[in-house]
């Protein structure tokens, strides 16, 4: 197992200001190489290369593959897949911290693709699990990427976002439009309690998810995000635990260091 980098070094790989121009990318590599050298000095040895997939890294057994064949992937997943040379294990959380080769494309990729597509990376298993709960109302739909994929597989979905035209984001990020996302917020939920409620990466430390859950009088909440992480609030999860039962959870392909998944909750009264 690769030892942790010394305190203060972790996180430096994340390229928050990368401009995607050749000079920016070159600079990032230079910084990364300098960091690797520093880590090697600190550890008194050459910084180890990523473990092979057959090594002890997986504790002797690899996890099951979760992704569909490449030709069936949605464009977002296919783009992520190509960033890691088509290696599914490299877009599974545990592998990433040591797969230094992939850190650069992944850090650039997340920055770019979150705004092009969505915060969570869709895979077929998740889309199929969600589709079973059609009709659906989504709040905080962003670019509408998930809604567009769901709609393509026949799901009846209405999507809302407080800023469907992306007015709140900095100009650097052009958000694409994949679906006809309507302007709306948590108040939109009350009119659609005959639908399952879908929340994908509801904003962190804001009441939106909690307010949606409270307004919602239907049976099923489909939540994608991090429990104990960067989505929603404690009140939201407390409310879910009190009023809903976790029926299922589906693993998703994830970005470096994240642990978002799909959680399917059913109201305890139903
Ligand atoms: C982290 S982004 C996730 C967007 C999208 N679900 C995705 O996965 O790409 C959170 C989204 O919630 C929207 N949002 C924030 N507060 C909201 C509110 N009160 N009602 C509706 N949407 C809201 C933001 O505009 C943003 O698009």
C-alpha cells in the first residue's frame, strides 16, 4: 500500500484553475513532477508507481465491473472512460489516489465535464434503476443531462432548476443545455407528488434538498450524491432517515476522491 503523502500535500493534484490551454497543461505537469519529486525526497525513495491491478491493492480480489460495454456508454461516461484508457477500475474511487498517471486527465476532466454534462456520471445500471420509478420530477437539474438520458429511455420526466440559463455560474463555465429544464425551485415539488422525486447533487450546505423532501408528498425519492459528503445538509439526511426507508443503492462511476452513489428511498407510510 502506498503511504499517505505528508500532511498538506494531499489535494494539490486537483487542478482548480486549469485553463485547458497548452501552457496551462504544461504548467500543471511541471508542478506535478515537482511535487512527486518532493514526495520522493520526503519518503526517501522513488515515489512508487501505481500498483498493478493484480497486486495486493485490491486485497487479492478485484471488485465486480459495473459498467456497460463501451459501445453502449452515454457520451459523458465514454469521455471519462477514454481519460483512463478504458480502464474501469481507474474510475472506481479506491484506485485513484495511487494512479498518478491518471490524476492529470481526471482533474482536468472533472472541471470540464461537470459543466458540460453533470456532477454525477451516469451509467446504465443507475439509469435503469431510476427508470423503474417513472414518472419523475427532478429539481436542481442543471444542464438536464440526466433528464435527457432518462427521457431517451422512455422516462416521463419534468426537470426544474433555479437557474436553467446558468446565470449564477462564472463566465468561464459554459453550461450546455441537454434538456428543456424549466425554471423552478423546491416549491415546484408540491405540484408533482404523483411522481418520484429525483435530486442529483443537490447543493451542499443549502436547504434545497431538505425543503424538497419536506414539500414532497409522494412515495419515492431518488437521491444521487454523497451521504456524509458534499451534497445537501444534515437536516436532509435526518429527514430521509426519519420518514423514508432505504430501498436500494447503486454504485456509480466516480471522480477522484468522491463517493457519490444513487440511493432509492421509499416513504415509510407506503
Ligand atoms: C451541484 S449542481 C447539480 C446540477 C445537476 N443536478 C448535475 O448533476 O449536474 C446544483 C444545482 O442545483 C441548482 N439549485 C440550487 N438551488 C436551487 C433551488 N433552490 N431550487 C432549484 N435548483 C436549485 C443549481 O442551479 C445547480 O444547477
